[in-house]
């Protein structure tokens, strides 16, 4: 029984590390007119992979299920999310 528990724990640890590596050190590049530009990606959910949709669901479902104030509107479509907050106060 202890061996089965350790195997399950190791599986969770490896899955956690795999997921973490999925979001680290991401880069993108653009080639235009024989010029290549590389940039680090620091935000957003990776797109174009089999895992992307699952990660989006994990990350954003919790945001979509929160209770917001009446001045807040959350809009999600495909792989985009927008949170609109209205301020009713005026500056003097």
C-alpha cells in the first residue's frame, strides 16, 4: 500500500513539474524581410497545443465562477478573457 501511495505522489509531482515547465521560458519569433526577432512571452496561455484548452479551463474556470460586484462584467470567448470594471465615483 505504501508503494502505491508513493507512486501516486510521484505521479502528481512529475505532472506538476511538467505543467510548470509548460509555462516557463516561452518565446516567440517573427521573421519579416529577412529579419528574425525573438521575444520572451511573459503572459497569456500557450496556444496551438493539445494541452492548451485544458490549461485554459483550469486557469479561467475559477475566475469565471467567482462572484463579482455589480460594477464588474466578465466576458470569455474561445481563448480570450476580458474583465470590465466600472467606477461610479467622480474625481473633484
